[in-house]
C-alpha cells in the first residue's frame, strides 16, 4: 500500500477545521464567563434604562404638542 500524501490544500483545510473548532469553543467559554459575571443582567439593565428614557422623551414630546395645541386654542378664543 502506498502512503497517501497530503497536498498543501488538504493540510490547510484540516488546520482551518481545527481552528474553527477552537474559536467556537472559546466563544462558548466567553459566553459562560460573561454569564457568570452578570454581564447579561447588566446589559438588560442598561437596555431597560434606555427604553425608559426614550419613552419619557416621547411622553414629553406629546405633552409639549398637546400644550401647544391648547395655547393655540386659547389664543384663538382671546382674539
């Protein structure tokens, strides 16, 4: 039986597969570490805070628009 020789392309494909597995494992490990350190809870807290601020800004805009309409109505009544 003759030994099969691996071409350079075959060697690169094997190396690519190995490095893909290593990178995937590192990503999973990083996610677990982030979970243990409470990163996702902190991220959710920030998102909730920003949502609350944006909602308050929208309420303020609507309030200002309603006040402007009321002022216009009063000015029309005065004239």
